[in-house]
């Protein structure tokens, strides 16, 4: 059974509040969207996109919703740092059949809101929107809706991830390529104390959404232990799980989940140079896995992708703090009031089953909370 928490949960360092100028609003950014499970928010998706200045008071966002989505403009204030996206902005053209629009959403009344979507600047090149956002597709007189986010953040990417990956069998193996033999993508690295998170370390699906790793730094050894992470669900209902792995050097094929029979089962090990901002991650594999009420099980005979190398570089000169999908807290010295567990469909659980995937909500005596996705084990 895999045991490590999936989602990030760490405190945010002191904020750098200098507001970026219009000319500085250019380059790679990432949007991190939360979803609500019975009122409990948890990080759900992340998507890299680009921003470019458009004119005196607006910017152009490209790739904000999904791969090949529509570019759109948003107002940007150099005074407050606020990004304002007009309500009803079209974000995707579905093969000329209909458009998909982005709106603020009134959850209580179940209706769209016509005021702009506002991302407020909170420092350290991070913007936050606390509104629920809804995607609305209109085809003739029919309207279909799906949740975009229950709270969202935008952050400037401060790192780059390069990896070599393989798919297929040993006889018919394809290598993912970009710039010869290496895939490359913008990523976002946050470090708070000994907690580290890397957002968009790999691509999760064909729509351009990313994968998140969360881990703990051993500064003395210059090592990081990352937990395994869910990368999505396949059309056949199986889950995709990214873990550390062992592999056959001759065939470039993963052979089993790393550290079998130990407390580190499924974890991902990496080396880190904190002065240079360099991380080298050990081999990983994305496996087929099944989830049921009794737990989550990895099928070591089936995999989607073998990730042989991953190297991350990040800018140590820029503020690197933690980003959460819940209110910021410094929980190291806080007193725990109680812990609640929720099923992934939002049901509150009296006691989770051993090995089941749950949302863990730690509530502190000062009413602050910490949210994690974990595989539950009794202690």
C-alpha cells in the first residue's frame, strides 16, 4: 500500500509585495485550481500558460484553460496588481460547434455572476481568486456547465523541468522527444522550511495539465523524499499513479515500485543543491492502479510511462515560498483541535477504511485548517 500524502501543506514565508509592472507581466505562469469536496477545498489541477502585455492596461493570456484554447485579454492594474477577466470570456472553441465561456459562479443560487473574475495580487508573484468559477457551454438553447475551480491561484513559473521518458514495450518503445531527447516545460518550485513542492513537473494528460510532487528535504544529506502522486484517471476507470521505481537498464522498462517492503514504498528520491537551485530525481513510473473502498493497488505488470530522468532547475534569487490551496498557516507550533476525513466524492467519514484514498482536514484551535489527499493507514 502507498502511504504518502499527495497534496501540499506548508506555511508561506514573508511575502514580497512589490507589484510587477506591465512590462514585467510577460513569460510563463501557472494556474492552480482547487475543487471543493463537501465544502473542503483541495488542489485539483494545474495548467501552465503564458502572459504578454497587450496595451496600456491589459494583458493577453494564452493557454489558460487547456491546450489549443482561445487567447483572451484581461485588465491589469500596475497600482494594485489586480488581474480582471471579463465575465463570460470565451476560452474554448469546440470545433466551431459551440463556445465555452468562463464565469464567476454563485454557488448558493446556482447562477452565473456578471462581474469580472478578479485575481488579487498577494505578493511573491502570486495572484489569488477566491470565487467559484464555472465553465459554461452554450449549444443552441442547451446550456452545460462544469466547475473550473473553487478558488484559484496564478503564480509566475520560477523553474524548468527536463525529463527523458519512454512508453511501450521493450521491442516497440517510443521516446518522448522535445529538443532531441529531452522534454522540457516551465515549472513552479516552492520551499518552506524543509517542505518542497514542484508543480508541473510532468504533463498529466493531452490537455496540458500538470503533475505535482510534494516532499521533505534532508538538508544535511542534500536529498529529498517525495511522496507518490495520482496523475489522473484513465477512460477504463483505472487510476494513474506516479511512484519511484526500479528498472532494467537494458530494456528501459520499469520492473517494480521502489523500496518494496520498507516504509519508503512508492516514494521518489532526489538529490538537491539548494545553493544552485538544482534537483535531480531518481527514475519513476506511471502505473495502472485500481481504487476501491478497500484501498488502492498498483499493478506492477502494467504501466503508462517510464520516466528515466528528471532534472529541475529553479531561480534561487527569486522569493521561493510555499503555495497552498487552503488559507495560509504556519502549523508547526499550532495545537490540533480535531481531524476530519472525507471520501473523494465529498462524503464525511466516521472512520476511513485502511488503505482508502481520502481528504484529510486538520482543524487547529485557532480555526485555521490544513488539507491533504492521503491514503489512510491506521497507526
